[in-house]
């Protein structure tokens, strides 16, 4: 029987890989849950920011841009610099893998990688300090400031248009890791221009400062890409309707289950958002839930996927619903945020013990943008 190519399989020929990479893939996960999957979501951030800087003359071809990154933004920025003939200098997190570093170097980026460090808060502080040293020595460099410059939100308007067209017909809830805040802000604001009822659910690791859980210690948490150890200007609390805080092991449960049930190989932030979205979708069957799949699972192979036999079964996992940050508790908490600019209750300053193995076993069985 002859093979016929369906019309939807016909693809556009792109002049540069950045155009191909920013094309999303929509995957139906349940009746009211959809995954939008990317090889690297931050292509939108890097493209939007660089184009704005070129348009207003802040940078010109041949100039050097510099920024700090835990991996996927670095690769996106290096590819965009390749496209627009810019030089790129990356101050890389200790979590940047040899695979990503090799790609950065082949693309012509200069890479400063921080030494091995178990405390990712110190890693982020060191990266920012190193960027400042570089700027002092090379004032002609332009600091991209992906954590604070609202230009990084601009590129996501295109994604918002695609989402709005593809998912028209039902009220929409976007479920995404908070991270730098740029993708959430850049996506939700244009969506709400067409439908103000569009909801935004943010996912955070315990230990992140963005929504007041910095007093917690979750030693295995990979802060980069999901939360933050330092305040980010592009995180807009007033845009979020609900927040979920998850431990590493709960995020791992979602990540492995996404692969097991849907054959989707995605990163830890996607798995965490998938777990939170499944809970939200059960409570709100009338709404479409869009899970943001920011990257693939390649940089999580050793920390997550090779340990798949340790992953918790997701079905019994449920969050503790809280009314204030003072009630935050391991291993999974959720709270109505109601688009507030600031929390009603300041976070506690006393340290909180790390999650115990017994807790996991019990759960398994029972300026900015």
C-alpha cells in the first residue's frame, strides 16, 4: 500500500535552525491536558531579546553579549548569536553538562564554567559576580540579564498566538515552572488580552526565593530551570493564580511518569508541571490545561532517568492545600495566589528540616516583564 504524507506533516524549510527549534509540538495527554513540547523553549527569549537590542542599536553585529545560564538559555543565546553574527560569552552553572558545553564551544561561545558546587545558591551568586568582573574588564560587552531584562518576554507573543489558535474553545490554564519568569509573563499577558480569565499556575521547588520557600532545604533539588536562589526581576507574582511547591522526588515522579505513560522524554521542570497539571485537571475538568515542556530530558539522564526505578508512583501523590506561606510543608504544597503582587505572610526565617525517606515511603503508599 503506498505511503501518503498527510498535509499536517508537510514542513516549512527554515533558513536557520532557531526558526525550526521554536516550532512547538502539541501532544494530547488527557481529555483536558495538553503538552506543548520544545527542544529548548528559551529560543523565544533569546530571539526576542536580541532582535530588540539590534533594532534599537544597543548591540550591532560583531559585538559581544554575555550572560549567566544553567544551560538551555546559554545554548539558545549561542544559536541566536550565530544567526545574527554576535559574539557570545557564557558564565555557565556547575550544572551545565559536557554535551551542552561542547555545543556552546563549537558555536563559537566563550564559556566560563563555575567549579563543582553542591550549593546552587552559591553557584548563582558566583556566576553573577563573574559577569560583573567581565563587564568591569570589558565595558563594551552587553549583559543580556535574562533574569531581569523584560526584552526576554517579547518573543513569547508569537507562542501565545499559536496557543490561542490551537486551543480555542475552552477556558485555558497554563501550567509552567516559574524559572526566570520570562516565559510565563511573555505568554500569559497576550493570552489574557484575548481572554482575561486565562489562568497561570506556577511550579516551584522548595528552596526557591521567588515565592518564599527559601527557608527549606531539599539537597537533591536542581534549582536551575525551575526556581531561583536569587531574586529575579522578570518573575511577576501578580500574574499567577495558583502556586505549587514540590520536592525533587515529586518532580522526578512526574518526569518519569511522563516518559512511561506518554513516551515523552522531557526535563525536570516539565515533569513537575505535568504532576501539578494532572491534579489541577482533575479539579477543573471544564478547563484546558497547557503544560509547558521547556526542554528535553538529556541533561537529567544521570540525576533522574537512570534512577527511574526509584521514582515514586504518581497516583497516590497529593498536595497539601495551604492558605499562607507560613503553612508550607514538604513534600508538595499548593496555594491560591490570586494574582497578588506580594505574599500576605512573609516567609519564616527559621530553618526547616529536609524531607525524610520515611516521608516519601509514606506518600508512595498512601522590572521585569
